[in-house]
């Protein structure tokens, strides 16, 4: 049942307002926890991604040289399908664990307590296996749901675009290219709507696993059950977060451009100064990008916590007791 616009607006405004207040109160801990998590995830991801890319490109059994070959590899070979599932689950798990650490801080803030950065990271580490199991279920179900749409797109490709290389159609754009583009667009729009509705059904799954210790196998179904009647509110809250993130990205992009345009003329007479300015500007762009990513992830985590607390019918949610060594002020002990 679709709630009235007034009711949906009031619910969304309450959720977003509470999430923004939680973020304002806890932003130092959120920022430090997210930066620490990103550093660890980056250190682990870059070598793994490099090894996967080397295997994918240089393995004699995987002659992937073009875009269509990459797509065919992932959807028609056992190794490709397994890599798609495992890789998707790992990437999603890394993002979900990041949100888990931040949600722990937000949950404590919503309950009137505080959770330190170290304790939040420990909380995420202790829930890592359950989060990974949840993300595997999500990836498998998403792939199963997307399969009919991908098959339809494959049929469209076979019917209209099989006679020439895709680069020919992109360059010449004959009538069959536009027919295929329209049909693929309609199929993509239907898939996008299904994805949005799926996000609304599953938005409570991660909080259920984290704070109620619901089994990852049951979390998606339980989230779908508890979100009945409130899914449009969930969609509107997530859209509000997306709009806020887009506004932040736009503002930062404008600021970076303004700095570059206003400062560059002062260094025009010296090649060394220009190179130095470009290097400083590049570092500034990286810093801005990291700051935007931290803010957006922190805000999303707080929105998810407030959605759960307001709409998720919480059943005695709680954080596990923080180990003594992870509490604020506890000394760091390095084993010998």
C-alpha cells in the first residue's frame, strides 16, 4: 500500500533529520573509523585486484582482448561465473563491512552512548563472516533476478547487432543500432526499477545481521517482511541521501575548478611553478575525493541505522560488549 505523500514526507524528513543529527554529533569518530577502514581495505584490495587482473589478461586459457570477450568470459565460462560471484560478493562485503563499522558508531549515538573508533573496527571484524555470507546471498539473488533481463539484452544483440563488430555500430549508428538501443533502454529501465525495489526490500538486512544477530540466510526475507508498507519511505530516504551526495560532489567539483582557474595565472611564467601547482592541485583533488567518500559513506550508514530503528520493528537490538583492549584509553599491546 502506497502511503500518502504527506505521511511519506513526514517519515522521510524525520529519518533524514535524525541521521543528520547523529552524523553531526559523531562525525569525528565516523571520519577516523572510515579512514582507518579504507586504508586497510585499500592495502588488501590493490594486491588482490592486481593479481586478478594479471590472471585474467595473461592467462593462456583466458584470451580476453575486447569488451565483448570480457562479457562472454564472465557469462559463458564456469571460471568467469565463479569469478563474478566471488568477486562481487567480496567487493560488496568490503563496502558492507565499512558500513557496519560506521553503523555501529551511529547505533551507539542513537542510543545515547558513544563507541570509539577501535571498538567500531573490532565490531566490524567480528561480524565479517556473517556480512560475507549475507553479501554472497545478495549477489546470487541479484544475478538470478538479472539473468532474464540479460538474456533479453542478449537476444536483442543477436537480432540486431550480430552482423558487425560493436565498434562499427558505435561509429556508423545505422537504424538497427537505434532499434537495439531503444529496446535495451526499455529492458534496462525495467531492470533499474527492479533493482530500486529490491534495495527497498533488503535495506534492513544488514542492520538485522549486525544488531539482532539474524542469520544471513534469513536476513533478506526478514527485511522484506519488516519493510512491507514502508518501502516507498525507504526509497525516498535513500534518494535524499543520493541527492545530498550529488550536491556535495557538485560543490567540491566547482571548488576544485575555481581554485585551479583562480590560481593558475599566477604561475604561468614559470614551468617549475606550474608543475608544482599541478602536483599540489592533484593532491588536493585526491584529498577532496577522499573527504567526499568519507562523508557520503558516513551519511549512508546513519540513514540505514535510522531506517532500521524507525521502520524495522527492532527486537532487542544491541551491540556486543566491547573487549577491554578495544575500549577508549586501553593501552596497545604488541605481542613479542
